[in-house]
């Protein structure tokens, strides 16, 4: 009799554990679905707005450019370098985010994130071209312009991280170093403090090897 009761108790414990585990699994899946919905919403709105602004600025800058071929080549180079460098950065920082593993799904996610990063980098360059009234403003890449670019990049990255964190699009792992007070990840902020300047300068140097004459943009 004791044996039967013992077996019955074990069976009930297994049943309760199974029900709890199943419920916990469903809750986790539900949370993932909510996060994906939030990610889709926030991940689509910003790139669409950025793309619209890029198209408007592209048409405006191209219209006023004295060297349209160089303008187009420079834009293509910025896009290419931006995607490659941002993709490498995104892949390297994936362990700093919760639930990210090195697999094909993560690579696709990083690829999509890199496309958004590329749009932001290109938009930033076009915006500065409009401000400086010179498309190849990077040829005068003095300390003041570099400092302004770093500050703008850092500010944009901080605001973007705050938006994604508040919407639940992603979470940091324990290994992510955070900026005090603002409580956002250091890695994504450094990404937009360092990479834009590198991308612009590399694009200009590569174009300079191919062409000997540059025409400043005049608004």
C-alpha cells in the first residue's frame, strides 16, 4: 500500500512538473511573439522614414552636384563599406544580447540590422553634406567635424537603444557593459561613434584612388 501511494505521489509530481513546464514554455513563446511584434513595428517605422529622407536628399544633392558620376560612386561606396563593417560589428556584439546564438537566424537578423545601420549612415552623410554645402566634405575631415559626427552618432544610438529597450524589442545579457545613468549598452553606442567616420573616410580614399578630380557640392 505504501508502495502504491509512493508511486502515485511520484506520478502526480511528474504530472504537475509537466503541466508547469508546458505552461512556462507557452508563456515564453507568447513573450517571444510579443517581442517580435514590437521588433517588427519599431524596426520598420524608422528605416522607412530614413529611406524616404534619403531619397529626397539624394535627388536634391544629385541635382546640385557638379560631378554626378563621383556623387553616385561615393554613395555606392558608403553603402558597401557601411553594410560590411556594420554586419561585422553586429555579429561580434551578438553575445551581448539575451537569447542570441551563433546560427543562421542570428546572421539573418544581423544582416537586416546592418541594412538599417547602412540607411542611417547614408542619411547622416547626406545631412552633413547639406549642412556643409559640400558633398565631399569628408576631404576636409578636421577635428571639429569628426567631433560633431561622433556626438551626433552617439546621440542617435542612445535614443535608438532607449526606444528598442522600452518597446521590448531586445534585452541585454549580463556581459553587456552599460553607460551609467542612461542604462543603455556601450557597444551599440560605440558602433555609431566609430564606424561612420571610418566608413566615410574609407569611401573617400577608395574613390580618390580611382579619380583625380573632385568637385565640391554647392547648394
